[in-house]
C-alpha cells in the first residue's frame, strides 16, 4: 500500500470516528442516525449532474449495499444505546477486518501476504483490546457486545460488496455519489414511518448535525472506496479501523469516557499494525 493511500485512509478514519462521536453524543440516536443518513444524501445532490451513473455491472452491488446498510444503521444505534462509544466502536470495527480478510481470501481470491496478515492481526487485536479494557466489559456490556458483533458482520459484508462493486463502476466517485444518494431513502423512510411525529421537528432543530455528520460520512467512505481500487480490500479495511484510536480520544475528551494506559497499549498495537501493512 502506497504512502498516499495510507495517509488518505488515515484521514478518512478520523472523519469516520468524528461522525460516530457526534451520533453517540446526540440526544436521540435513532433520529440522529436518520438525520446523518439524510445529510449524506443531501450533500451529494449538487454532484449528481456532474457524475455519470455507474456502469450497469455495479448496480447489483449498490442495491445489496443499501440493504446491508439498513441493518448497519440499526445495529449501530443499538450498540450506542447499550454501551459506551469506547466499547462498542472498537469491537465492531476490530472484528470486521478479520472477517473481511477471511472472506475476501475465500470469495475474491485476495490472499494477504505474511506481513499484511501480521498488520491486520495487530490492528484488530489492538482495537478489540481497547473494547475490553477493565476485564468485566463483556459481562457488563453483553447487550452492547452482541449488537457490536452483529454489526461487525454487517460491516464486513458491505465492505466486500462495495469493494467489489466500486471496481466495476467505472470510477470510485461514480459508485460513491450514487450509492450515497440512493442510500439516503430507505432508512430515513423507515424512521419517518416509525417516528413520524418526531423526525421532522428533530431535523429542523438539528439539521446542521445531519449535514456535518453526513459530509464526514460521505468523504470518509468515498476515500475508502477509492483506496479499495488501489490496494487489497482487507488491508484498507484494517487501516480504516485506526478510526478506533480517534474514537477513543474523542470519547475521552467530549463524552468523558475513561482512557488509560491499557488503551495506550492497544493503540500501540494498532500503530505497529499500520507499520506492518507498509511492508
């Protein structure tokens, strides 16, 4: 993986952690999630006249990704309702690269080399370790853990689907812009049906959070999609999870969640994993 791709994905990781921290810090996570998803669709609307439709071969992957993302948004809300950002976020993000690497090798034939496997394992191990600081986290956060593990599977699924689809789309921006536009409808409509008396007043009062979070989400994932056309999907998936370090810091600063030497050890493992990905 080149230095330029590495730095771009690290920047995307910071943006991803930022919008997740915004979601966790909101007053109503279901409405906040719908607000961000709607914001993601709105921020790409000005680009639609200038970005051609993706190639037909990529449309089944876009459709599959949209369906998977409905489950992802639901599980993300469930994770953050049940536990801390610094527990659920690293767990779901740490398990996903292992699933991507395993299924990517089996389904796509992208078999990571020895150094890449070491990097993936170090990043995932450090990230998962951050989730279980304190020893009793699993017992005290069983519901959050269950939601996070379910979401890890969904993250792995959409990563593999999108990593394949973007390579068939003609260019990363064609896949990203149109996928985010169409992705903005199903989940928002579901929430509008379930919370029809609450959604519009909430969006009216917190529209800026939706646009900011949506912009962060679009840019972060667009960078990841671009990187998947230039590097193995498993390596990009692992490198994205450096976002956990940013999330742990944001959780400590803004959400007053604990951050100590044990999390520093996990962060060190993640940094070493990034180094090994460069070999």
